[in-house]
């Protein structure tokens, strides 16, 4: 089995990630678990020797149980953050993630794998939810205007 492209060196962590933007019936698909107070994008680490396209298709299947096709790349996200709680406590993180819009299948689905569950959040209500990445509501209006490059810095001091 291939290794994730992720490493930790002291208090620094790097991860190469691919994620999906799945929109069905006016809502966007997010994941969450009972231990978290937020929703996060479907996706995960790219494995060594795998393209980001292969990674996002694999991650969508692993996390949702659904087979999707890629529509197009919408965003390259350079994310710098640190956490004071959870599994990344005490780590300064640097993550590069490519976000792909998936082709709509026309219908929402439900799934739960382990403690992670699919949540459909209506696009019009996104501002009422704590979602990561938090720029998702803003890029939805520009899904067809070329690849966006977003840099976020949320380093706790």
C-alpha cells in the first residue's frame, strides 16, 4: 500500500491533499464526526505515486461510498495553520490541497463510515455553519472562472 504524502518533523507537519466539491440539489456535501464541532470537505492525503485526480476519486469513494466523475479543478489552496486541540495539537501545519468540482449525479446520498458521516448543507445556509475550508462559500460563485489560488494563514500564537 502506498504511503500518504505527509510528514511531521518536530513541531511542523506537511500534507499534500486532494478534496471534492460535490453539489447536489442546491446543497454541498461535507463530512463531520461526533467529536468535531465543524464540517469539513470530502478528501484526504494524496498517496505517493498517485495523481490528485486519482486521490480525489479514491477519497470520495472511501468517505461517501459513491463513485463520482471529476468535472474540473477549481482551486489550489495553500493552508498554514496550527491547532490548540485535537490530533494536531502543538503542530504548525502546511497543507497544499487541490479542490475538484465533481459532476452532479442529480441526487443527494447518505452515508456513514466509522464515526464520519455525510452532511448536506444548503448553499444558501452555508454562512450559518462552521465549515472548513471556510472559503468554500466564496468560491461557489466562481466555479467556472478558472482555477483559483487561495492562501490562508491561521497560525495560533
